[in-house]
C-alpha cells in the first residue's frame, strides 16, 4: 500500500512537471526567466499577433512578444530579446507568418554593420506587411469575376451572342460565296504574275529599276561627298592663306596698300578742292575759266572768217586775234 501511494505521488509530480514544461513552452518557454532587454515597435495592424509569439532574426529565435497594447492609434508591441542580441538603429521589424495556418511572429532585420546598437526600451523601425485577409478577399473577388465571365459565355447567352451572326451568314450566303470566289480568283491571278499587283510582285523590272535608281543615287551621293571634300580642301587652303584668294583674305599687304592709296587719293582730292596744284587751279580758278572761254570765242570768230581767206591771210588773222 505504501509503495503504491509513493508511486502515485511520483507519477502525479511527473505529470505536473510535464504540464508546467508544456505550458512554459506555449507561453514562451523558460526564456521568460532569462535576462535580456526590451524593444518596442509600433504597427498599424499586428495581424493576430499575440503575447508569447516568437521574435526572430534570419529565422533564429532571439526573443518573444511580451506585450501588445493600443497606443495613439497604433499598436505598441513590446518584445523581450535575449541578452547579446545585436539590433541596429536601422533594423526593420516586420510581422510575418509561417504559413496560411501558421503562427505569426516578428522578424527583425540585421541592419547595417556601421549603425549603432539599440539600447533597452528604444523604438525599432517597422514595415507593414499586406494583410492576408485582405489578400484572400481580393482573390475571392477576382475568382467571382472570372466565374461571372465564364457564365456569360455559356448556355443561352452564347446563343444570344452568336444568333444574329449566324442569321446574317444564312441570309447573305450567296453574296459571301461570290465574294470569296472573287477573292480566290484575284489571288490566283496575282500568284501567276498577272495584273499590276502581280507584275509588281513577280516581275523583276521594277526591282532592277529600283536597284539602278538606288545605285545612281549612291553614285550621286559619292560625287557630292567628293565635291564637299574638295570644297573643304579649298577652304582649308584659304584659311591657311594659300593661293590668290587665301592671300587676299589672310595677307595684310593688300589691305595696307589699299589703305595707303585711299589716303593718298583723299589728300589729292583735298588739294584739288583747295585749289592747289595744276588740276586744283584748273578746277577752282575762275580766271582760267574766263581766259579759256575768251580764247574759244576768238577761235570761233577766226574760223568764221577762214572760209574766204587764203592760207597766208588765215595765219595773219590768227596771229592778230591771238596776240
């Protein structure tokens, strides 16, 4: 009897221990009693995340969700991480799930190696994941649309859609048959090289003419290219001051001589206007003009009297008038 009681008590204690271990594993395991630090994350929607769910980095458990509460139109998730977990200031926390029926968990990225480390009770950045329920609702809506579309092409609706078309074919069977026969005849003539279209397709004359035209255009283009090249050469020589045109453009001698000539011409004209020199006196001296006019008048009188006089008399009269 004593041995039986002790056995029962032992079995009971063992069951209690197993139950405690099982419960501790469900709510977070023995890690709840380990030392660590806390981080906070603000989400718009935690997607059924609850206390005791895992916190992972690269798929490795580093802690658990300690508390979930509403705070300023956000959901504040408090996470307790094991001591030594390296979470950077640019790490990002995301709520993920292991499958369609799996448990949600918080995934934290590594961040950059140069970023500083988050300390106890600091806030980690977050990124929202698409809501699985919303995705399933959209998929259901798409499936319903596809189903409605397939229904529209079944049964009586297809008959309503194709009925007028079949009636049209029945009524216009003879014209359609004639049209198809004409198209077939035309295609046969084209395939035999008859008619304008057939000759364009099967006759090589058009191809040869087009090829000759393209060849002529190519030759013309080559000649134009050569002409342009020669023009470039001439311009290069002109820019280099070679040849007559190049020297006229680049050499300053012609410009200097022309400038000097224009200067001398201006000085001569100024002297003429001032009455200097023989030409100036001829142009500006009124006395010379009067003498010349008087001499011409005397010469005119002398020529009038020459008609009736002999040579000696003419000489004597000219001397008399002139002197």
